[in-house]
């Protein structure tokens, strides 16, 4: 079982101190991996359902094989790992701003994400997702302007609750148009959110994408003994 608590990694970054820790949760009898930014919890392996569904729901509308996919925000790796389980995925570019998070996966500190880093389809890009979209060069520094079949984004808590003020313009119609320009025709943009469906963000999606849907993803919450939910937005170009 090992120690009840262990800090696996810690580093000061421009947006705060990022840390990865493992603790034994006696209530559920499993090791829980958590990511914190300063004193704020970003993600936990106790609640992976919506991160997994982000990949499944985002890829489900796509037809054909040989899909090129971007995951924005690596985190604990659930979205990226699930995307690779789809045999149609030809390439996976994972855009992550913090080198240490990429290093966690290269060192395979997260047992449930095993296989992500060694998969030949995976390429990690250390970059600010939002700056890359806003700058116009795109999400693949080796191929400026490259288009993708799907972009799956999980960085901020929600379109209204962002980790940095510089992210906010992305969630406007102008920001979303820049993202849409990086998608193939019929391509998909999917977004994880910790908040319920947001009418204001829905209005921004409507200005840019012909079709979109907000999926409420419920999951059991062992901390409360009840049920919680996240939202996954899926928009199609």
C-alpha cells in the first residue's frame, strides 16, 4: 500500500505552484492522485468520468479513419489516454503549458495513464494552448496552420472560471473562430467544464459553429456519497 501521503512532484510556475500528490483514501480504499495549483485543487483521480467522456463524446461524431487529434491540457492524462483507445486516431498532439506535467507522464508516475507517453502516436508540445490559438500559428509548431479533426480542451474550470485572465478571450466568438479555423470541415471542438451548461457560452458557440450540444455527465461522488456532474460541450464545424 505504501505511505498514506506522498508529494510526487512540485514546482513554482508563472501561474503558481503546481504539485502532484498521491494519498491513500481510507474511505474508498484506493490511492488517489491529485493535482493542485497553489492551494486550489485542479483535478483528482477520484473523478475521471467526465475527462474520459470528453474524449469519447468529442470523437463520436467523426466519420472515417486516420484522425488527427489535439488534447489541450494534459493533467492526469485521462482524456489523452482515452483518445488513444480509439483505433481511428492516427496522431495525438498534447498541448501542455507546464513542462513538469509532461515530465510526470514521461516518468510514468501515473499508473492509470500508462502507455500514453510511449505510444508512437503521441507527441507532447510544451506551449500555452490559448496563446497558440490566438497567435494564429496553430497547435503544431512543426506545421503552422495545421488542421485537425478534433480538439479536446480541458484546462480551465469553465468558460467563466478561468485559471488566468489571459484565457478569457478564447471563450468569445472571436476566440472560437480562431479555433474553428484549425479544424477540418466537419471537425469537432469539445470542452470540459466544471459548471452546468452556460447559456452565455452557448450563445458564443452558436455564432461560430452550425451545431453544438452540452452534455451533462453525472458521476458518483464518494466524498459526498451522492452524485455530481460536469459538462462536456461538443461543437461541430
